């Protein structure tokens, strides 16, 4: 069990907002459907359109990118997730009862055009614990009218009539922005505006994963404030080019002031996209090390965030196979790392972490999955404008 982090503080002088990086709309075409660029033209969405910044006001806004958040927005989610985790870990049945009706009788839809285990189920579990009704669409490609040629934009509008929040995953960059733009002029019969949460858009972003990854680092390392974050040496390993989780996590850490050093460890062909690296060096808070050599940097690392080679993003599978066995975390590698080291991974894994590592207490990747429920509960509370209270104070 973790030690409780009572309140994670952002030190005012590092509450910087990073400016959005442009992310190109995908021009990939799938049989019988429009590309995201064609969808944008069809609904009149300007190039590089983004929903508004959150800046403490989550209500009525879609959440498609960590670039919408300030450092204080991250801290709000971390602190609320910590309160939720404490409540869920307590024996107080009354608290659990209260929890089950916190957002009743609202509803949430999941719309997944790409497979998922963790993101969809943890959003659905989070919603159910909060008393939301859940409408689940785990296979939009085959089991929705998308298969008959309905666009992502029209699908979003239809789902927005049914539920005020849609959690959407899609294999193409820009699909979340298309849905958010299509929803922005809608008002539901109860006066609320439907919104979308980006649960992953191709190689673009996975912002709720970044929230849970940041929270996991803070909980595992028992950090009290963002200055503690600046002491960490954080490595990211694997397919940093196609991995949307590492894109969102890097931008998020930078927004919170950054670790002491970012280590981007990958083969040169799969390196972190240059615009993301440039946005970090512009901020000037963190040193950046780009390397292919894990052994060289391993002894310095406090956290290593491992990712798999994203085989579904390669056109040439032979090329993909060349990278698959380059890195493998084994018990022998763990022996060469710091005593208070942590391994994170968004999962699923392939061969990059040996299952023998699972029993090492420093392997945090399965705990990371569980944290997703608390964090997504916090996110839903914010998006429905019902910040979760501190139950422990209620009992005093
Ligand atoms: N971490 C993550 O996005 O996992 P899923 O693809 O299973 O949702």
C-alpha cells in the first residue's frame, strides 16, 4: 500500500502553460470512410483547431490534449484522485455508498474505433463507481453505423444526443478534435453541452493516460510538490515516435515544470518527435538526453517508462520486427538500477519486460493500471463539475 500524498502542491513560479504543438490531421483513408483531413473540410473545422484551455474550468469542454491543461489543472486531478483513492481504500461503507451515487443519474458513452483493454474498462469502472449509466461501444468499426459510412463527426453528434460525455478512441490523429469540433455547437435538451474525452487518437495523444502516469509517478515516489518532480531523472524507452502515451506524458511533465533530466532512449528511427523535444528545450527547465544506450543511462534513472514497439503503426512489418528485440528489461537489468527505481509501462507489453520482473516491488506497471480508475473518476468529477470532497474531513 502506498503512503498517502496529502496534497500535491504546484509552486507558483512554475505554473507555465506550454503552447500547443500543431498535430497534423491524418490523411490516411480507410475503406468506405473519409480521412480526418476530409472530415475536417466537411464540417468546416479550421486547421489546428483546439478546444479551449481548461484553466480550472472543466465543465462543457472537451478534453483532447494535455496542451489544454495548466500545471494547476494537473495538480487538481492528482489531489482529487488521491482523495478518491483514500476513500476507496478506507473501510467506511458510508463513503462507498455515497460514491456510488455521486454522479447519478448522468451517463457516459465509450466509442472505441480501435481495441483497448485498460482505457475503456477503467473509464467504465470509474463511471459505474460514480453512479453514471454507461453505454459501451467497444467496436465502433464493425458494430456501429460507421460500418455503413457514417462519419466520426456525425457519430459524435448522435452519441452527444444520448450522453453528455463520450470517451472516444480512434486510430487516426485528429479524430478527437473532429468529434470535439462537431459537438461544440450542440446543446442538449437539459441545457448541457456534450463533450468528448480523447482516449487515444493514433500516434497523437492519450491525455487521460498522461494524467494517470503523472499520478503514478507522484504516488510511487511520494512527492509532495512539483519541486520534488524536478529532482527526478525520468527515462522513456522504446517506440517514442509512434507512442502517443510518451508524447502526452512528456508534454505533461514539461507543463508541471519538468524533471531534472528527460532521457529519451530509442533506436534513432523511433526517436521522440523533434517538435516535442524543441518545446522542452524552449521551456528550459529540464536537461534532455537522447540516446540509444539504455545501459549507459540506467544507473541515473529514478523512473523508466517503457513502451512497446507500436506494430499497428508500421506499414512495413519487416521494419517493425527489426526493432522488436532491441530492449528487454530483465531481473539482471533491475539489479543495475537504483534501489528506489520504478518501472512504468502503459501496457500492453510484448517482449520488452521479462515477466520475472513483475515480482520486483519496483515494477509499478500493474499498480499503474489500477490508478487509472481513481484518476478517471477524478477526471469525470471535474468534467461533470462535481469536484470530489474530502470524505475524511466529513467524518471529523
Ligand atoms: N494504456 C492503454 O491505453 O491500454 P489499452 O490500449 O488497453 O487501453
